[in-house]
């Protein structure tokens, strides 16, 4: 399974971006994976941003609750991260992640820069 993330870019504070992560696996495989987004800011450790299970249950880090929304479209084999009310502290490389059994799969990352 490979993950291809896209949608990053430069945005002003208060703006929005939508990240996408396409999985190169069958719809059946994608539908059973827990998908997520992580981010790593300069000089900081990678942190969990949001996850969505195969059943659609979601989880968010406190700092993005009510601003970010994770969703998935199994038919398109894609997971999304809608980011609203962006803040400069959201600046980071965002990584897509998929968990399948004991396997932990990572995409290549997409840079999000929020200017003040």
C-alpha cells in the first residue's frame, strides 16, 4: 500500500486548506484501514492531528478540535483533512498514515505554511 498526500500550500491565518491522501490499494483494503493525519513542525516531534476508523469514528488532538475535520471516501480510496481557521502554529509538514493490522504505512508529507 502506498499513500500520496496533496493539497498543502501557503495560506494566511484564518484561511482554509483541504488535504487529500490517496491510497494505492483496493477499496476493500482501504475500507478496513484506520487512516490518519500527523504533522511535524520545525524542531518538534511528529504529532497526531486526527484519525478516522473504518467505521467512521474520529479523534482529534485538542489544538485542532472544532477547526479541522477528517473524512474518508472509501470508493475513491481517499482520506481528507479539511482545515479551517488556520493559525501560524498549524505550520508543519502533514503526513498521511494508514494502519492495517500490525502495519504502519506513511505517505510522503505535504507542507502547510500559515502566515500571520
